[in-house]
C-alpha cells in the first residue's frame, strides 16, 4: 500500500470543475511535484490533501488512514506557502517553535527542536533576529523549519520559491531537496516552473485544466511526453503533423520528407492515418557529426545564441524546426540560407497520443 493515496478526487466550485478524477499513489519518502500553468488545479489538489478544501468526490488516504474529511490540524502534515507567513513580532526561534508552543510541548523540548531546525537550515546564528532583518531566501528557510519542527508525516510546499529571484531559487531548491532526502519525509511540491520540477522530483505530475496529463520520472516526462500539452509545456519541442506511410516499417511522411520512428504507436496505426510527431531540438545534429537513421535536407533560417546553447532554426519540407547544439569554440556554424543535411535517430521521433 502506498503512503498517500488520492483516489478519484474531484473538486467543483459552483459549476466549475477545478479538479477532475485525480488519481495518484505516493510512496513513503518520495517527492512528487505537481507541474502546470496557473489555473490547472495543482494548488487546489494540494489544498485538498492539506485539508483546506473538501473534495466534491473521491477519497484521500494517508498511511492507511482516511483523512478526506479530517480538519488540517488532525492530518499530521506540514505546509510551506508561497508567502512566508512569518509572525513579524516574533524572532526566528519564536517562529520556528510557535507550533510546538501551541501544542504545549515542554520548554526544554521546544528549545532543543528549534536548535535542531536552525542547524538543519544552516541558520544557527540567526535565532534572535526578526523577519524584517532577513532576506527572502532566509525567511523561506525559516518557514520550512517551522513546518518541519512539528515532525509531520508529510510536507506540502505550494510554490515556495516563486517570490525569490532566479539565483536564490536554484540554491534553495537544492537545499529543500537535500533536507527532504536527509529526513526521508514524503513531500508534494507545487510549481509552474518546469526546471524546478525536473530537478527536484522523484516523479512529476503534469496537470492541465484540472486533469492529469502524464505522470512519470523527470527523465520520462522530458524524453517521452505522451500528449501535445506535455510535450510543449515541458522544454522546447518540434511538432509536426505527418501521414503514416508504412506502419510496419515505422515510416511517416510530410511534404515529401520521410522520417522513420521506432515508436510503437506508429506500428499500431494504419497507412494513411494522420498523426503528430515530436522531436526535441537537441536530438538533431548535422550529418557531418555522425549519421543516424533519419537524414533529411533542410534550409537554415536563423541562428540564435543562448549562452551555452546555440539554437538553429531550419525548414524541413515546409515546416519550421529548431536544432540545439552546445556552444563551443570549435563549433562551425552554417550561414543563413545554407542548404544542409541534418540527422536524428528513430528513437527521437515520438508519436503523441492526441
């Protein structure tokens, strides 16, 4: 049995269905991210797990106990919000120990736990400072420590880093992951940032309009998207509508150009069927760098420098495609307007379900 079971959960606000038929099993010690655009239902789902929203349908079970109708204070979960929600009139130590004080724990136990949490977040010298004396990143560390001080069975994080600048977000998310793994605590992390979800998670749940589009490891979500939404939302992607020309051979064609795909979804189609394929930009390379199963002609349309990556826009048939290659001093770039040949493997050509 999984540690957390979300079974057929749905949530309506009036006639609007915010979450529809959500099913997910989370193992103990796992960190799962809910990833999707604003309004997709990820925060509503998290709030139902926390007890701040009551599901319209379905059940939520944690560690074998049905918690669907229990109030938040009886669920043994810790919550970290986007806004730090620290008490401005309390010191760092006071904020971290507040929940323990409410639970009427002995002063000695509170002091010991606060000291442990300060060490955990690398802020032992900040115990007597007030929130206004801290940076945003430090305040979020304190909010995390306050949630963990109660030793909850599960940690819920609702876009905790979105108010911070990019550089601090990168370092703090690494700290959150390190702390989560060190404690072995089960966690659900809500974010709209794909890089954040992919770098933090054991598994990612991609959501759209209240529904689960795909669930998988970061590797699976990025490399093997199953729907157009996932393919376009996670990373940069080339997509094109093609016609199945030889199902058994995995051949598809467009504008007189033919690709071979090892995707099993091609073999299950009939000749003449229209399907949508996807190819990640980094799966393309010039033929001069080594030939793979697919070799196609292209025209170079544009070249963009993106730091460590160079993005080359090209036309294949009548379709625009992007190719990403690492920027290096020895890189020999083509000229705009050049006719070149590019190549990609049959495994790079995926067929989307929808």
